[in-house]
C-alpha cells in the first residue's frame, strides 16, 4: 500500500465535480456536514438537485465550469485542499456513447492533469464497479480483478475503465488519492434519472423481473465512505463500495413492499429481453423519446455478478453499511412523501 505524507489535516475547501448528479448531491451534503467548504462545479445547463435540503444547497459555492473546459478547471481548482471527481455520464444507449466517452475519459484526464499542475494535495475519484468488469461465471469480484475485454462489458464500463487509467497515471506521476468503485447506488433522488428510476418503475407496477444478480449500496453509505477516505492517509488504492449482493427480483420485491405495490410477476428470460430491447429501439425511433431498455441494459439485467466489499472494511474498520432493507424502506418513504 502506498500512503500519502499526511491526511487532509483541516476542514479545508473541496472542489466537487458532478455535484448536481444523484451521488454528487449527497457527497456535497456529507462534506458540508463534516465541516468542509464545498465548491461545486456546475454546467450552465445543469439543474440544482431538488432532493437535497435547501440549507445544504445554500451553503455550497456554486461555480460554473465543465470538466471538458480546462480553463475553468484551472480557475476553480486553484488553492483547493482536495478534489472529489464525481462527474460522469452514465448511459447504455448508443446515441450517448460519444459524449459519454468524452466526459468520462477526456474529462477525467483533464481533472488529473490540472490537479498535477496545480499541486492539489488529494484526489478522490468516483469510478464504478463497472470498471472492474463483470464475471461470466458468477464468481465474486474484488479490487484485484484484472480488466478483460469481454462482450459482457458495456460501453459505460469501458469508459470508466479508461477513466481509471488516467487516474492511475496521475498516481504514477505523484498525485495522491484513492479510487472508489460503487456498485448500483440506491436512494432518494430524481426518479426520472439514474438508478432512481428503479423506484419509479416499481411504483408504477412494472411487471417484469429477471434472475440477474448485482451489487447494491445506499447512497449515504457511498458519500460517507468518500469523506472517510478523503480524511485518511491512504493513497494509490481502489475500494469497492458495495452493501449487499441481491438478485434483481429480491430488489424489486423489496421496493414494492416499501410502496405497498404488487411484486413484479413476469419473468423476463434472455430471449424476451432480446425482443424487448429491439421493440424499444423501434419505438424510440418512431417517438423520438429515449428507450426504456437497450441491448446493454438488458445484458446487465441478466448477468450475475457478486462484489466483495471486505477491503474497505479492512481499511476502515469502524465503517458500517446500512442494510439494504433499511435503506430501501427509508427511500420509499421519501418517494411517497413527494409523489403519492
């Protein structure tokens, strides 16, 4: 293990990219509650998250910029004590691929390069378990898993893997920091976007389920882990952030119970998945709306991948994950308060 000279010694200023996103908004909240000053990089077109307390939002220093704009990064990164790089495009749709690779790979390279040039003391890079690749045989994935080209890897996964390569390059050139690989993040947010859409689909009693298995984690746990690692002296390490490995069927049933809705009761086989994403593609071409399902998202829903979360608990022995049942119940209550 390579260690930094010292942890972030005082509650200084953190530049946060991706602060208007689902996870980024909660990172912002936990940083502020821990006593940090937060400069949140915001594109002109991005909306302030509505699901975070107004008192938190008003305490943030919002600055206009973009990870693809090196000039704005230079301006806003100057003098900060750390950078938490959370900005990314998450998509499984073909038409988003170019902008996804640009934001995720080129944007991360820009953050790393500017951090090196300005001598930023610490970088926390938010990656994804997708960057580790999926297991075809259902074995448990840990931080030592070597990336392998495979038809189970989505383009999102490839973009996050390439983004990580830029961060590892930065570590090799003297940048200190860590990489976090969260699994699928659950919690209260905008249920029209990101993984929050799982809650909307169950609330609307979407009838289909798959037998796929994936890792899931509460959004507050990810944000807590980020703050804890920011304050640590750990550097040059990556950490899977995963609460529990559940089947999609168990997840959807638990959300349905939280909403007092019907359980999904129609099993989507791989063949039905192939038919469904093709039908969604045709429907999208006719309507001009984004498809609800794509070839890549159908593939993920049927894969069985288990993620090992023991390394984080070894390095941070006092850290505790919120049980998924508890996290889902809390999230369902918040969604019902807003939408019911």
